[in-house]
C-alpha cells in the first residue's frame, strides 16, 4: 500500500521555476515502484506529466513539458520531485504524484489508471 503527500505548489509568473515534492509512504521499498506526476486543470481530464521507471534512469514526459520539467527521486528521503522550469499559464493545474507497482512506465502510463496512492494534490497557478 502506498500513500503520498504532494507539496510545493504556489502562484508563479510566466517563465519562473518551481519544484514540487511528493512524500511517499509505503509498506515496500520505493525501488519496487515506477513513479509518476499528473495534473488536472478545472474542466479537463487528468493528464500524465512525467513518469520514471523503477531503475530511475529513463523518464517519460508529455510533449508539452519536454525540456522544461524534470522528474527525480530521492530514495533516502522516500520522495519524488517535479522540477518545473519556464512555467507557462497552461501549466496551471492541480498536480498529483502516484506510484505503480511495476518496473516500467507502461505505454498507457499517462492515463494514471494503473497508479495508486493518489494524494490531495498541490495547486500550481501560473499568471502571464
């Protein structure tokens, strides 16, 4: 069983940077999970933003954030992070992290359907 708690969201200006944190609590070692970040803006479907395999060296990103966002994991702290650079108003959303008991980010990772441990999310608002 996995539980997560996201934090770090706030209001930002276009072009600024922000790092979101995800504190993870699990019965099992964090190395058993691939990890993902997702977001949902009002009136839209949840969208996969980033996913990283269990080996932590092959991340996947949605096209709209490639080159701007980076997912990372700190096993010692049982935490995952989403480093966001060059923020845009379209990045405005509630951001969630979640874990998947699987070695790799599956082809359908962006749906989030196979992930567990959804937290309350953290709000990011980017103004122009």
